[in-house]
C-alpha cells in the first residue's frame, strides 16, 4: 500500500521507513527539512517537504501523494525527560503538544480529503495513561488516570486529544499505538554516551525515588517500528499497548540498567525532596505509574517483539 509517514526522520521514523519498504509498501516520508530528503531516499522512501504545523502544506503533500494509510509519528522530544526536564515539563513538551493537537488535526483533515482507509498515531504508556489504582499492569480497557497534578498536565491533555481525535475519525480506521518507553539507537536511552537518559544515569542524576514502585513498560525502538508495520495491515481500529513482555518497577530495572551502562548504583532519594526539585509529576512517574499489557497487540496485530524483555534489551540491544 501507499503509506505516508509524518515524523519520518525521528528515532522511530528512521526504523519504520526501511521496515515498511522491506514489507513492500510504497513509502512517502514527510520532513520539514529539505536537507534530510537524501537520507529518506536512502532509507527507501519518497520524501516530501512540509511543516506539520502548516495546514496548507500538509494538505498539499497528502493530496499530491494520495496515500491509503497515514502514520503520525510527529514529536519534538529529544529523548526521555530527566529530572531537570521534568521540573519544566510543560515547556519541554510544548512543541510536541502542538504536534499532537494541531498536527493531528492537519493530518486527519488531509487524510479525510483523499479518502485514506487507516490512520495510525503514536501515543504512550506513561503517566496519565492508566489510573494509579488496582493492579500494576493495565490493558487498553482500563480507565485513564484522572487525578493528575496541574504542572505537566498539558502533555497528558495533548495525548488524550490525539487519542480521541484518531479513534473518532469518520470514514477511516483510527489506530492508536501506546508505546512503552523507547530504548535503542537514536533514543534517549542507547549506547550513545550523549543520549539524555544514558548520560543522566551515568552521572547518577536519575535516582530511585521513594520505594521505586512506579511500573514502567519498555519497548525497543526496532520493535516499536515492527508493531507499527503490523498495524498497517492487521487488526481493527482502536488502541494497542506496544510494550515488551515484562513491565517492571523502577527499583528493579534501574539498578540493572545502571550496571549494564557501567555506572554506579543509582541513588535513593525521598519523595518529598524530588517533589520540591522536580515536581509531583516526576514523583508519580517513578513511584506510582502503571505498566501496560501487550496481549492485545500480540493477539490482534500478530506482533511479536524481538526484544521480549528489557533485561535482554538493556544488555544487548542498546547499540544495535
């Protein structure tokens, strides 16, 4: 099929484009930078240049290429936020919030105009995705977290806006992929010593907060891309958790990750200290957030992650 990828030069986009090409799809890759068109051609795509926040440019790019499927991977985040970024989370995520609201609207309108059959968009399993009550691992049918701090709420609101808009699209199938925390090449957690989260852990600036009970779900960036390819062809509309098989609390995965990175054991810091330094959202993410189950994605999309556990991924997959 003809697949239009918005956000094709990001960490997941550069994995997704060649996988789509290898699967036999005709890939159109959108970038706002003319300097990146040669890279996209080398990955197997036909590049188009458009600013995602310019509705006329997006409409023109989609109209000229007439895709059957649009994949929305637009973000402006440089890796996972550390504690310093969590302190100013609204500012850190401001452009991504616009891409998840205005950018989503522009792509949906352009897609409806050419009669796309499917629209796939990126969401996340993180703070706000699932209520912080009950079990530690949630399915797509579990309720959202409605009790969130005001600071940092803008990112959750933008993500929910995207999910509602995509799943409510008329005349096409809307698919939302709630990815776990990315790791692997090009992400904030990789073998690159300058990767944001890698650097923070090596400098002991990413501590275990309180009891470290926040349950995180991870997904290798290669697996996130393969699940997206699966969603182009398989399954019905709706929401899917794209995560590995082993959600785990911070107190379990963070010391293991530090060891794999050759770093000292992470410090332990009381909740009240981090609340003062970085805000309540950082505390909740590290102490109370819930993980996601990938059972639906495996069953309905026919997806199987190569890196089924962060244990193997952290040991062998950070640089591949």
